[in-house]
C-alpha cells in the first residue's frame, strides 16, 4: 500500500478520543491492585493543570522538522529511569549542565543549532522484559517498573503497583519542570553564563581541555561582538548585556508514553489549536515493546499533537514500521514522527540503509535519530548489565555513514546518561573496566554514560556532523 492509500485509510478510521486506546491491547501495563483507586487517581490528575503548553509543543515540533532536513540536531538525553529522590536542585542543575555542555560542543564544533531535550520531568516508568524477578534469598517478586508504579526496594509490599505513585510522579515532574524554567528564565542557557555549567566531576576527563578551548574561543568571539557593538553604557546597556541572547533559549522534556491511564489523564483538547495535546511533556516516544500496529500505545499516540518518537530495533519489520508511521501520522505532518533507531553496532550498517530507503520511497515525513545505547547492552561475567563505549561510538559512526550513503540526514541522538561520575558503561577515555563497575553502579535499571563519557560522545558526534564519520577523535 502506497503513502496516499495508507494515509487515506488511517485518516478515515474511527474517530479518536483520549480513551480510544482502552479498546486495544495495552502491553507493559502493571497489574494495579485496585482499579477503583486507579480511577480516583486519574480523575484527580484530569483536574490538575497541564505541565507544559501547547505552543511549546508546536515550537519543538517545528524544530524537529528542521532537524529532519539537516538544519538542526537533536540532543535527547537523561536518566534511564528517573527517581523521586533525585528531584533536588543540585541534581537537576547537574543534568542541565552536562546537556548544555554537550549542546555547546555539538553546536559549535558541528556547526549546527542543537535542540536539547531531556529525558526528564516524567521518565518514571520503564518497560521490562520479565514481569517478575528472583531476589537474593530466592523470593520471587514483581519486577520494578519505575517509581510511577512501585518501589525499587526488594520486598513484597514495596513492589505493589500503587496508583498513588502516579500523583507523586505528577508533582515531582511539576517541581522538576518548575526549576528548569527558573534556570532557563534566569539566563542559565546564555553563553555569558558558561562558567555556571562547569562540572567538577568531569574536569579530570580527557576531553575537558578541548571543551575549555571551545569555551575560551566563544568568550573571545562574544567579547569582540560586545566591543564592536558601539553601544554606549550611558544608554543603559552594558557590554555584558550585549552578550545576552547568545545561547540556548529553549529546553524541552520528554518521556516514554508507557502508562496510558496517566497519559490519558493529562491529555487536553486545546480549542485555539483545534486538537488534543498531552500536556505532561513536550515529546513522547513509543518503545520497541509497545510499537504494535493495533496496540493501545500506537492508538493513543496517533491522536495527540505532540511529536512522537518511535524506537526501531534490528528485528523491526519494515512494512509494519511503515504502517505504524501512517497510523500515528495520518496527515504526514512534518516534525510529528522521529524514528529512533537502536540497531546495535553489529547491525547498523546492514539494516539501516534499507530502512532509510523504504521510508524515503514511501514518502513519509520523518526525522531520524539514533539511540546507540539499547542495542549495545551486554552482561559481564557476573551478570551485570553494561554498555561498551566503543560499541556506542561505532553505532553513532555507522548511523552517520548510512544516512550519508543514502542521501539522508541523521537528525539527532538519544542517550541514557548522567552528569555524575558513575561507573556503569565501560570504556571511553577514562578507561572504565568491568572491575570498575561495582565502584559506582547506581542505576536502578539500565547503565548510563557518566559525565566524562557523555562529553566525549558530544565531541564524537560533532566530528560526525562535520563529516568525519569513520575515525575516532585523538
């Protein structure tokens, strides 16, 4: 079926409502102990104000459309699964700092405006491969599904699926977003405040000197602009004030569209826009486990105006993927769909080119991004999950190479990362080894890049944006 036929079919399908997903099979949903309590919670959430505005969502969608044609580049990153206890000023500021530093490197060295999108302020739920796990004493417990659902503590009571946690997820997301807005509103993203982005934990990293060189060059350039502005301080404008406006004005947040009762409750019809939006976040994505064409998650996402990411694995059937794109984006709206490939370094060069060709030939408007983390997860000899830094870099290189060979644009990168000096992924300039993992393995789910590794990835990505696809930086 060609593009026009697919779009015509799905556009003419049944009318959508925020609850339409309830008639479909919903994967990865917890077994809530009380349906009555869940209904009471979602009714309360439905009365709460939205956390983001529809015009912010539309602005992001336009920027994502630009990334799809090579005019911008998306940096989407943050924790695998957020924790309620991490809703603290210092930790939020740390996440913002590393994302600003990476954006600076990628934008300056890669010569392209960067769209920073955090996996923040709502990433409190995770899909899981198993529904139960066996803990140390042999007890079988429900799996930890993120703090929106249950607790990481390995006890029967802690692993109950408690709907009241959805309220805590809302309030914690609200507090996180409020602090992000305070930071950005106070000029945190301005280049004149680059010194405020310093992270002591990564100053020992091999790439810190290169970052400092970029920052120093930008300071010189901005000082020059200030000096030649010919604006007299008697007019109420100081040299420092002329530097305002240079930097990152917007910061967006995103999370996986997983717990559909929560997503439905935060969905609103916006009359002036003429459509529904999920006002819990700017961008949603559908995971590899919830991407079924007739599933509840695809049904939900097809009706909201938010940009939607679709995770694409090496096992994805291309005709099925085209059907999913058509169902989610029945009007072929630019900026609506981002395909986030997670193919693994071993298969990116063989699988990605055919995907790019199929999507291009079908005429769908999509933006491409790469998730070089999930396809490269391995286990050490003692069973601990990790990711090899060299495999992450190789998938980034392979993705850029594939898009270049197909005349396409890689428009973004999607990372599980932190500013902290954790030891969860091996390799990188710091030389983290398997034996180092136990030193600071702090994730409650999947392994994350630490601050130094994240900054190194920024330099690798910047080199790729300049066309240096197949060699490591020295």
